[in-house]
């Protein structure tokens, strides 16, 4: 519950909703170097970082290389677009140190907390904008 309350997109949930979400979460231990999600893959899981750090990269068509666009650590989340849309992953997320993730599957999330979907959709737009800005910066280096 403590970790969930610290996640920005979940802060408007009441305790009852957070408890339902807690029941649906799976804990996943991740080793340094492990790729959690890969750009262009299909996915149906959102992840919340309980501990550890993760590097976000995106493929740059101009250089044909992966470009680091960010780092995420405790309390941050990724893969939330998978809860909303049936789209391919927008980035690759790789563990940079041994970590613990909390996993939330789309089908379970929708069954338990369908009403939160609008909240995540608003944040998905912000996420898309941040990702676009990061790629723009990477292209101008």
C-alpha cells in the first residue's frame, strides 16, 4: 500500500481501491541487465518499481542505435499504456541493478478498477508527450 500511495497516477485512489489493486499485484524480482519490456513488443502489463533502477531506451531510426531517454527508480512506473491500449511498447526498459517490480495485468486491472482507466488515459497523454520530448532531445545531440 505504501508504495502504491507514492505512485503519482494512483494518488487519487481511495484506500478501498488501493486494497483491491494490492490484491491483484504480483511481485517480480529482476536481475541487473534483464530486459523487462522491449520496444515494439505487445504487452498487457504495467510495472511499478518497488526498488532498483531501470534504463529506458528507444531505437533511433537515423542512427540505427538505441538511445537512452531516461532512468526510472523507486515509486516510478512504466508500461501503463498497456493498461489502456492494445499498442506495441514505446520503449525498451532494462534493469540497471537488481530490483523488485510490482506487476499489474491489464485484464485484472480492468476487472477490479475499470473506473481508474480515465485517470490513466490522461496520464498516458502526458507520458506520450514526455517520451516525444525525450526523443526530440536525443535527435538534437
